[in-house]
């Protein structure tokens, strides 16, 4: 496009090559730095960080422009190279163009609201297994690290859903290996002075070992599966991926793509759900009135019964608690899109090769779209309230055609986990505990989430 000289330059903290911004980011942390800039510059502003121009996007209208109205101009390019290179290859989260369209066509049927119900038995079984663990811990009022507890459930669920993995040892090992890979990819973006990958540092060696172990594990499962008669395949996601055929070409996925998509599903499926559940427990402990309403619904509708897909429909407030936790504490507090060509948003010039940083963490706190935005209020997600709000004021799973494919899987999984565990247990925060939320690639609590398990 031809740039109109009358266009407004983006506001934001201006300094030579972004050196002061790098210093401020390091001192304040991403969350506080963006919060201060939002107060000073408004809903759209630019932050120079080294050679890159980052455009921070908070207003729902601007989210809609980038993800829907002019989505073809915003793609997952260089910004996703660390995840592409170090974790999931060409899986659906990072693939682009025709490959992404093909993979989306192949995989979408597995993740519809009806499709994910096939995994409900796994959700139920693994959560009930956790109740046995928690029974003994709660009997002694034991202290647990809540994220670790939730990660045990979600890692087990997703590995069983993908590979039919039943080995507890395999589940723990794959979880640890993938966590090492995630940490390595994230450290590269936060530390521009990290030594090259080929230097035999302890960090680099540990990463290569973890990646090799994950690939070896997946390849062994693939070898065993492909050696079977298809009629004998277990009903899991890997079987669905292997047998899925492109309706336009009849082609199936290559072996490399099968590995990448299996790894993508684990990467995207376990840690974000574990964070969603951890944040929900934190919010409930902070809001006794909400917790009382949740317990009232569970007691009224379930009593001592185990929930089923049918009885879950009678637990709308339980699901709203999850959705409200996703609003105030979205596990993915920001996501990037690379600018292909110059554009205009709200009269501002958007330069080619800039990086748009969409920020659901702040959009979800925008006072123009959320009344008393810092208050934890699950009924914001009642059907009539959802219909009334701006369509892009809430985007914890991203938005537009690149909305997270696993959103229905995650919501059903966390709905079941919360229903079963909150029916039986009432985790408590430690006295004087204050959570320190920080924004890295994901929303994290830097001082952990220690909680005391109590029986109801």
C-alpha cells in the first residue's frame, strides 16, 4: 500500500534502538511494563526492542481487524521460529499457508464439541484417580504445589488421548522432556545473549537430550502403530491422525507431520490446561462467595454422584468459573502476528515486518468492555452476557481462523476436572500468600502456588 503522510505515527516509548525499553522490560517485567505503557499511550502503541518493532494490541476492534477483517495480512512467520525450531516443527500451531489449511481440514473434525466427547472417559478416569491421591493428602492437610498437581492430570490425559499411553513412568518422562524443550525455546527469546545452540553448554546439551528422547518416544509409538492392522488401531488421536485423508487429494500425513502434530497436541494440550485449572483454584480461594455458589451447584446437581456428559449440562456455573479464570488469568496472555504488508489501524501506520502483539490479558481487563474488570465474576459468561459483549473482548484461545483448535477439548476437560475435585475438596491458600503473576511466553506465578488440601 502507499503510505499516506497524514497517517498518525504510533505512540510509544521512543529511545535509541529500544535500549531503554530492554532495560525497563528487564527491570519491570513484561506485565508491568505493558500495563504502564497502556496507561500512558492507550490501546495501541509501539515498543522498539532491538531491531524489532512490537505493536501492542489491546482494543477489541483492533483484535478483530488483525484476526478477522484483514487476517490475510497477519501471519505466524519469524515470531514463531523458536517454537517451530525447538519444539513442534510444522505442527498446526506454527504451520502456514497451504500446509496449515490442509492440516486444519484434516484435524478439525476431531476437535468439534461432539468430537472431543470421545475423550470424556479419559478425563473422568484420570480425575477420579487424582481424587484417590488427594484423599490421602487431604487426610493430613498436606501442602501441595497446585500447578504440579494439575500438570500430573493434564499430562496423563493428553498422552492417553494421543497415544493411549498408560505407563505412569512414560507420562512423567515425556512431561519433563517437553518442559525442558519449552524452557529452552522461551529462554532464547528472553535472553538475546544466549550462546549458539552448537556450543556444548549444559543448557544446550539438556535440550538436545530432551528433544531426542521425545522424538524417539514418538517414533517408537509410530513404528508400533504402523505395524498393526488398521482395524486393530486403538481409538486415540494418533490413529485418527494416521488414517485422516485429505478430502481434496486423498493424501495422508507424512511421518514427520504425524510426529510434529502429536508433539503439538501434547505441547498445546497439557500445560495450558494445567495453568487454567491452577488459576481457577487460586481464584476460588480468593473469592469465597464464588466458591460457595460453585459448591451449592455441585451439591444440588450431583450430590455424591460422578458427573457424566449429561449431568455436566446441569453445571453451567462450574464452566463459568473456568471461563472467568481464563479471562483474568489467561494461560497464553499474549500471542504474536507478523505484518506482511503496510496497513492502517485506527488511523495509525502499521509498518511491514512489525510484530503485532495481541494481549488478551489486558483486553480482558479493558474497563470499556468489562464492568469492574478486576472482580472475579463467573456470571459474566452467562449466555445473555456473552451475546451482549463485543465479540473480540474475550479471546483466551486467540481469535479468527487461527483460533486454538483444542479449545473445546480444554473446556470439557477442565469442566470435568473442576466438577469432580471441587465436589470433594477445598484447597486453601497459605496465610499471607500473595501470587506474583509474570508474563513470559505463558502467564506464570513466579513464586509458585502452594495450597493446603482440605476435604469438604
